[in-house]
């Protein structure tokens, strides 16, 4: 299995991950693994809609802009 290192993770994010993992009865590593697996396998709704439109026709020239915004930390309540 592969390993990754996440540098610069805000301490509050780490604390929330630890609390979430404890609540679910698993290690923080297992919690992060589950989150990353779900995120990586989630379908992208925008691309799915684009492909559906392309299969019908008429949207072949629809531009898909590159994202320029930065990801933000999620607030877990």
C-alpha cells in the first residue's frame, strides 16, 4: 500500500479528525483513509452532466474552465 505525508495541516483540522475518528471507533489513520477513499471515488457531478449532454449532442464545444480558487477547510459540526 502507498503512503502519503500531509504537511501544513492546521492543528484544528487534525483535532477534528481525531474527534471524528474516536466517535466512529477507529484510528485517525483509518478515518483519513476512509475520507480520502470516498473523495477519490466520488463522481464529479459537473463532468457527469457534461458527458450526459455530450452523449445527446449539442454541447461538444462547451468550455470547461480550469479552477483558479483554492480549496478551503471543511467545518465539521
